[in-house]
C-alpha cells in the first residue's frame, strides 16, 4: 500500500540581507503582513526633522508612497494604492529613524523603494530598499477520481509567490510521476497556482 506525500518548495528568504554597496538592501515580506523598510539619518534630537520622501520606483518613473514635510504627513502626491497603509514610526523620527512601515502588504508592493531625505540647506541623502513580497498557502492533496481500477490524486498549491516546485513521492521517496506540474499565474493577484496529479492502480492512503 502506498502512502502519498506532497512536498512543495518555494525559494523564499525569511530574513532581509544586504548585498554589495551598489545594490539596494533587500527585505522580504509575506502578503497580508506588515513590514518596515529601513532608512535613517544622523541628526541631533533637538533639530527640525527634514523632508522625507518615500517613493516606489517603476522603471524610470516613481510614485510617492509617503511624504513627511513640515512636521507632518503630506497627502497631496501620495499614490492612492498606499493610502492608509504607509507611515513612519513617529516616536523615532526625531532620533533619525525614518523607516517606512507598510501594513497589509500586497503582492503588487513588490519592487524598489527610495528614501529621499532633504535637509533644510538643500542637502540630499538617498537610500534604496528592494521589497520582495512572497505568498504561501497550505498544499492540499485530494482524490479527484476513483473506480475499481485505481484512484487519481491531485496536489494543489494555490497562490504562491514565487512559483513553487512540486513533486509527489511515495513513502520511500520515489517519484510517482514524471509529468510536469500544471502552473498558471493569476492576472489579478499575480500569484501562481500549481497543480500536479498522479493515478495509482492500487488502494492508497493519504498522509
């Protein structure tokens, strides 16, 4: 009697890391969660906080996702897709921490962000952070067809980003099919749905 195991692997990072100095720092977030994109400056606590503009880079253009000016947030230029979802940690701003907090992270938030600090004297500081948004769900193993000659099982992993690798194994670790999983990307959510099926000629237990 076979025991079917469904393994789904995603190439996901669980921790942000820094690359070479020429590359933006990379931060990984899961869709639906909250994330903080780091940015800081060295200023005395009693000095006025300069203008801080966070924007998302889209090709050669950019859209403002948060603008701090004259001691408060300015909403005039803000991208509506980030409305009510971005903020600074206000208690830390005067100490130089102008990191951006994004709540309810979406897959569409994936991309490169720029933190632009403009001092009162016109001096500018710029930092870039790359946000990688991932999505996972519990894989499901189900019977899609059964008769006296055998059963067909299907393993499904819905809404993953990046796309997962999928293999169906027996209890000894042997592949039960060489067919490639069927994979499609949802145009609305941008995540991947992956399915793989196998037909067995003997009674099967699920594990």
